[in-house]
């Protein structure tokens, strides 16, 4: 019998802890130790995309989940954007640097908060980073869905 996890969640207390934990989790996901993109028998699961979910915010603490989602998830998020529950950010990097792409996207969220362009709700935010080999334009993309008031 094979199985696949839908998500793994950790609680983090700082950006430094977040980066350290994420590297370890991604290593375990990509080698199949945590069967989110692969099932327990190490078979790649077609149509499943990895995303981060940020939730349960309190001061510098938050829960971070890595989830495997189907394309329907992104359709639902686009509806939430249209309905005004989330704001979507789309950043790309021509050099394929996923970390830099994500950093730029989050810097824009921070700038938009400071300028008053958005007011974050801090309910549940999502991030999807896509390496260049899986995009139509050959660039790395980072998509953020930020919950807003």
C-alpha cells in the first residue's frame, strides 16, 4: 500500500529558524522521505504542486505548512483574489534564483504594507515558487497570495 502526505506543518519563531527548517524539509520532500510530491513508494505524483502556507501568526511566530496541491487550488485562489480576500503577487527571475525571487516578492508585500497599499489580515498566506524548467517562459516564478482586510 502506498500513501502520500497532503501537508507537513512546523511552527517557527524567526526568519533564521524558518530558513534552516525549510532547507531540511525540502531535502526530505525531494528525496521522498516526506511523501508529498512522491508517494511512499517514491513514485512522482503527476499534477501535484508544492506550496507554502503561512498561518497562525503571533508576533514573529507562525505555522508553516508545505502542501501538495492540484491545479484546482490555484483556480480557487484566483477566485479569492477576485473576491478581495487575497492579493496576488507574481515575481520572476531570469537567472533561475528561486530564493531571490521569493525575497523580492516578500519585500514588495512589506513595501505595500508600509505605503498603505494593502492591509494584511495575517490569516493564511500562500507561496508557490516554480523553477524555470517547469515554466513556459523559462524563468523562475514566485506567486504569493496574501490575505488582506
